C-alpha cells in the first residue's frame, strides 16, 4: 500500500447526494470517494447547478472524528448562502463506507 501525503491523510471518504427539484436538472446525483479538493469542487458545482432549494447530503464514515466531520462541514458551509440545504453527518451503520477492494477497483 502506498503512503499518502499528510494532507491526503485528512481526506475523508464520503458519499454525497445532490437532490434537485428545479435548476438546470431535476433528480438526484450521487458521488462517492475521497473528499479531495477536486471532488469537493465537483460536488459544490453539482449543488450550484441544481439551484436554490436543492439539498446536498454528505455522509462520512461512522468512525470519523469530530475534527474530520467539522472539516467536511466547513468545506460545504458556504453553499447555504447560495440557497442550498447542506446536511453533513456520520454514517449510522456499523463499519466503513468503503473497503480497500472497492478503492482499488
């Protein structure tokens, strides 16, 4: 296994869902993976394209500490000022959102 940089060690594995009833498209868009700066930007753009009133739900691993949860919440908090509902929470299920085999695929 390759060691990631210290900055990458802070990346949370997330599942994100953007739900839109207006804007450029209607429906639901889901993404999952490590929350790199590029992925965060892509998710934020998805939410903005969905338009005001859209909902962004972000789920992190249940074992994510409070600091990690706070970093993810901070990453998307600015969307609220653009009319996007943002909900960042831990996964209530037992176990991680991913396995090493899923990441390798």
